[in-house]
């Protein structure tokens, strides 16, 4: 994690831990107005509040008298790449220890065999051991914003939020809510009130903490685990508090059949959530694979957000989400790792799975090849994993790209590690990102910052972590 400090040797020769500073390196970012900004020798200036004061080419900035520099040192990370931090729209904190286990099972069996026992044992003590390791692993993967489900136990959520507050990651977290198909040992008549009360208390304590860096999401697991009352009342709570509402939608065929059995009056899966008044721009729905045209149109009409989790969908053989179809319908879609149904915390790995999935749909859905369907290039995937994730959360005015006035959520990457042979480097933006996506290296992310503050990325001491 060493970088040169070329001038003002006030800082030690390391990545800057806190603002203000300027980072000099190869710079690449999507731009909110469209397109990509690439500077082979660029600079990002972070002011003392952790906001981006300037982004541009090094030579022009230097010649202009280094505007916005304040008193910070210049840290030279060349030839590394500077990118916006990645946004993981969907992951499960308690499940991380079982990542990569249980392939070949369908969703409902996998939940009972691999996940419910793990979540059941995720108490506060376990959370306070797993969460620091998890947030460090996310920083090493380049994730600066994570949208997470916790377990059912409120004190484990307290612990997770407290760790996130100390660590510095930007996080949306929610207690998983279940008042049927649950691992909680509560009499049925007490489940609904308990779930609502515990979630409301957590939301009140944590939503908006640290100037909005920490946020709350009411998180019913999915329709199979929830009564109509829990869905409706949790959506009411999200609306009245301004928090998010997140759940799973249409992931697996067996799940769809179970939802149809449990909610016989609903016209389709989405209608279960629609009847609860739960759709809208603060709602994040994961997977959304097996949808009818009606459901897609209704999602677009309500402005609901989609967390596309292609690596998870391949791992559990759930299906292939039609990304091009959804984008053509106007849906706002970001990327989710869905750990531990997704085996990796890396959003670059999710991009790779998404690209393969999309290309397979293209070549198999149209006779004679992929004529009419758009292709998504590496820069499209980078945008999906950064700025589009921020849009899905409604915070793209604050994060998601390297543009002046935004909060400095950024990462640096040693892209030389992605070369197939030493020294075989590329330089165009498309080729650089293509290597990050298709030849990701686990050590390529060398630093991650939120609001200009370096996130701890080293595994905590003390050996293996797990419940
Ligand atoms: Zn999930």
C-alpha cells in the first residue's frame, strides 16, 4: 500500500489516510452527464471536508497554480488507476462465512441447509468479530458502499452498525424480517409486532448517522418469509422514516410457485409487494429474474430499483436476468454480489458474470445471433457498478463518479496485476477496464476511501473468523 509523496513531504510515504490531499495517477470515471472521463496522468483533489475539489489532467492543474489544493500533500500513485468506489447493492453480512458453499442446491433448500443455521448463530458477539473482517474484505474488493441484510437478532445489527461506523465504509443495513418461514423461535402471534418494533428502533438509532454515511433499510427477507401485514407495515415504516425498503423478487422457480401458493389473490409475484404499497424509488429489489412484461412495466412506472446479482444467479442456477430488456424499459439497475449466494464480494467479479450472462442471452435469444440487442462494454459495466448503483440509492448527486462537489469515495488499482504476462499492459479506457473485469486480481485494489478517509483493509488479527 505504498505510494510516493512527490512534494510537501508532510505525509508519510503511504496512501493518504485522511483529507485534504491530492492524488496523482491514471484517472478513469463515468460522468453523470454521460460518457467517461479518462486522464492518463490525472489528479483528484480532495478538500478537508472529504469533497472532491478538482478533477482533471495533472499538467493543466499544475500550470493553473493547483486550484483547490488547500494544504494537502500530493500523493503520486502512478501508474495505478484511480476509479470511483464500487457500490454493492445487495449482500448478506451474516452469510459471508459460507461464501462458495452449496452450489447445486436450489434457493429454498440452500437457505435451509447453508444459511438459516449460519444466520441463527449470528449473535452480537459473532457480528462484532465477523463485521470488521467483512468490511476490510469489502475495502480490499473496492466496495465503498454496501447495501446489506443482517440476521434477525437486533443486537447483532447494533454491533454491525457500530463496526461500520468505526470502519468508515458507507453502508445501508437492515435487520432481516420474517414472520413465517423463519429460523426465529417466537410464537406466531408475537412475530409481527416484534419484527416491526425491533426494526423501527434500529432505524431510529442508525438511519442518517454520520451525515448520512450510515442508512437503514427495512428488509423483509422475501414474500415466502413474510405475511402481507409485515410487508405492508414495514413499507409504511420505510415511507414515514425516509429509510429504504429492500427485499428479494422472483429469483427461483420453486420460490415463485411458493409465493403463488401463499398469496393466491396476487396477480403475480410483484403484485404481492405492490399490494403492500412497497414499490417506489426507495425500494431495492434483488434478482427480479422471471418477470412478465406487466411486472417490468409496473416496476418502471413506480421507479423501483433493481439489484442485478448475476454471479449469484449463476451460482444457484436461478436464471438469467434480461438486463437489456430492463434498461430499455427505463429501469434503474445496479449490481449486487448477493454474498453468500454469490461466491465473491468483488463487484468486478459480478460484472464478469453479468457480461457472460448478457452475451449468452444475446446469442441464444435471437435467431442468427445477437442482431438487435445492445452489447454492454467494459465501461458500461463500470458505470453499472458505480454511478448506476448510486442512482439506485438516490445518492448519485453525492457519490458514484469522480466529479467536483461529490464526496471522495474512490479506489486505486494496480492494473499491472491484471496483465496476462508481465509487462503486457494496455492503455485505452475500454481495455483497462476489460482487464479489471475479465482478469481481476484479488490484490489489485490498493486503497479505498470514503469521503476521503482511507478504509482499513487489512484482515483483523487473531486468525480465522467465523461463527
Ligand atoms: Zn440476497
